[in-house]
C-alpha cells in the first residue's frame, strides 16, 4: 500500500481526518491478517476520500447500506482473493417498536436511548423514524446488547428486534421546509437567513469554522452554495438546499431549504 501520510494533510475537518485514518487502520488489518473487517459508519465526504486509498491497497470493498437517502455508511473490506462476503456478519437492521399509544417518539428520542446504553455513535447508521417504530442499520456485534438492554425510551415501553438490512424501511430524515429569499448564493448570506442573524455575525460563524458544506469545513464567506448542497451549522443543525425556484422581481434568489430535525 502506498504511503498516504501526506494525504491527510489537506483534510481540514478533524473529525473527517480521524475517520479516514481509522479506515486506513482497517485496511492495514485486512492486509496483515487476511481477514475481512468492517469500518465505522461515516459521512459521504469521508467515504469519498477513502475510496482511492482502498483501491490502492489490493483489497476489495463493498459499501453499505445502499439506500438512496442513506447518509452514514460503512465499508466492508476483504482480501482480493475472496469471492464475496456475507454482510449480515457485519451489519444488520434493528427495528424498535414504540408500544405507547399516547406519545410518539422522534429521532432524538431513539438516538438518545442508544447513547444512554453507552453505544458508540460510530457503530450506528441513520435512524428512520415512523409513527410507531424506528429502523436503524448498525454493527451486528452490538445488536444483541441493545435488544436485551433497551426496555423503555422515556416512559414509553418499547420492543426491539433484529431485521434484515433489506427490510429496513428507509426514507429521508424528518425535516421542516424553509423558504427564503437571498441576494446571493454566498454561504454567509445563506447562513444569515437560516439563523436569522446579521450578515456580519453569519460571516464570523463561517470564518470561525462553524459551518460545513457537504461535510467539509468552509471558512470562505464568498463560497457559493448550490442546489442539493448539505449545510451544517454548529449549534443550529443540518440543512439541505433542496430547491431553487427562480428570482424575485428585485433580483433575489428564491430558495427552498430543508431543516433536518
């Protein structure tokens, strides 16, 4: 495998850099031990950065899950002489039923319940929430621990059962649609409208590294945002530029933004 030490230097985001390094550690494990391995769940930017490294490592990989709306994914890595792998050894689906008739549960409720069990967030993927249950893709080796230890979420009695990844009811994460008008597509202008702050305050947030575009830290206030870009703002949440609907008579952009809740 090539020396990728300098490859990490240009990754500005520390979380992404650490994630890619851990994936490289898994690559080394597979090469050294001739055994398959699964990586942690990671964001699309880290996935994009990791694929060239894997392709230069004389091993094979598969990326899971393949849902169109799936964000967090894992690599299953295995020696190049393997014909294939059984992904169920590494990842599985978990369905958590909400048995309460009085209170619905949201994404934060389900995620909080998993974290309260001491589960490493990197071992869990996206959570797809429905009226009376939620589906999640996660590492197989923690599924039994969750099933045997999770009994309630708040005051709600719940039940958990393992399901096939193919049976996971995936969908886009819950969101609220915001419609804004902006004089430009610059990131500082978009952040201004999302946060209801002044242009100066929004610019300071960008310069401080508190804003990411497509999981990459963006510190240039003049950076242009495009349709389908994902924007993360520290302490405010995640947003997607989901649509552009032309210009107003005064020359401003009409922009639809999804705020993921």
